[in-house]
C-alpha cells in the first residue's frame, strides 16, 4: 500500500502488471494473450510508419508500395514486418482462443472476458481484410470484390451497404480511400478493446491448468511470470526474424505481386491463410445467403460458448471425452483451413461440407451437452465396477 501511494498515477500499472495475483501453476499456454499484445503494438507502430509512404489511390497505391520497398531505407523490412506480423498476430490469437476453449476459460464468472475476446477476433478479421486490399494487387482487388459483394444478401439494405462500401457502383478509388481510413482507425479500437479485455480478466483473476480455484495460491505477476512472458516474446521475435529475413513471401499469394487489373480474373481467388477456414465454410454452402448466415452463426456460437457450457471443472485432464472431442475440433479447423486453399472441385466441396457439419456439431451439440455425457459415462463405469 505504501508503494502504491508513492507511485501515484502509476499505481494502476503496478496493480495490473507487477503485483497482480497470478496462479502458481500457469503454463506457457497462458502466455499467448501477452504475445498478442506485443504483436498488436508492433503492427500499430509499423502501420504508422508505412502510412507515411503509402498513397491511397488506385493509380499509385501499388507503385507506392514498390517505392517503399526499393527506395525507402529499411522499407522492405518495414513492409514485410507488417505483412508477416498480421500472420503472427492471428497465429497467437488462434492459439489463445483454442487454449480458452480447452480450459473453459470463459465460463462463469468470466463470460465478459470471452465475449470481448471474440469481438476482438472479429475486429481483427475486418482490419486484416481491409489491410490486404491496400497494396492494390490482383488478390487485393478481387478479394475485395468477392467479400464486399456478400453484403448484398442482407435484406432491403444490402445493395445500399455495398454501394456505400464501394463509394460508387464499382470498386474504385473511393473504395480504396474508405478502406485506408478504416485500416488506420481500427487498430486503435483493437487496442482499446484489448485494454477492456484485460480489465475484465483481472476483475476475477486468471484461470489455471487445473481448472479449480487457486486464488489462495498466487504470486505477484512481476515476480516470476513477467520473465516467462519475456522468454515467449524472444521466441516470437525469433519467428518474426526468420519470416521477415528468410521467407518474407512464404505466407503471401504470388498474384498479389501483380498490379490490380479489373479486366483479368485470377485463376484461383483465395484469401490470406488466416481467413481460409471461414472461406471454406462460405463456399461449402451452395447458397450465398445461407453461407453468410452460417458464418454469422459460427461467431454467434463462439460468443455463446460460456452460456452453452455446463462444465464445472475447467481442465479437460480430468475429462477424457472433453479432451478428445477438443482435438477433433482443432483438427477439423485445420482441415477447413486446408480445404479453403484448394481449388473448387467435387471432392473439396464435399470435404468442406463434412468439416463444416463437424464444426457445428461440436459447437452446438457436443460442447453444450458434454458434461452430461461425461457424467453418464462415469456413472455407468462406476455402476459396472
């Protein structure tokens, strides 16, 4: 208390970053949240620096990116850091989300933590999609055309929304200006949401791998876990460096290295890898409107997970069925990601439909009733013994 009094206005940081009580038994799976915060800061800083050299005009956008990479000192490093940073951002956030599902981290009383996390994921997807349009390559143009046209399925106002997004009757310079404005603004909204997410987490404290109350077995965060977080950050920067300096284009699409041409359609239009699982769901549904509804249902199901769950013990180590179903769910998401990158053929469409079905069965059927199923299996096994 005496230290807090001396710190004055810095006591908020001291309470949340130094003396914040943290369960003793946290493992490295609980470090992805802090890594996501680090990558977000890198994205904001590199984005601001890139904006100094970018020209939001359909005739000059692609050339400005080439100028940045060839003529600006360290411009190539800056551009590849931002581009690959998006991939790393989604990697750590997806791992963070999987960890939250695995340990039921959003269950009562932490529902707000989980809901804000899903909202952050949605804003991330919108921000990344808009950012992918800005270089104005072939995939930028045609990806924007495909995704924005999905708004036409909205009754009554759908076409008006598309016209507003385009700034006219086709994708052109007003579209690029709108997207540039949104892409510059949304990261700061993400930062605000992240602060709110952390505040909601610290209201009730962190969960732990055992899934039981360990509030009496805690240590200050800064004493030990800040060092573990630092080690995670060093590994993150190692992965960053390998991507930026050795494989800068490995996660991109070669068609986006070609200037946008509205008269030439790419042979195979695919989004960035972190959108592929959503894209696979969309194209697995024959009807466009139904596909959009199913994507909305996916995120609605994720938001509703804390209210659907009946689990009282967070760790699946004590629940064998829960753990096995979880890994089936993870494998299904990875398979959807792979399917989304493949060309549209009868086999890939069928596989995508099967994976989409498995995804919704897990989210809406297995996950809500898993606790009752495990209780039934346990009682059956006990009665036999």
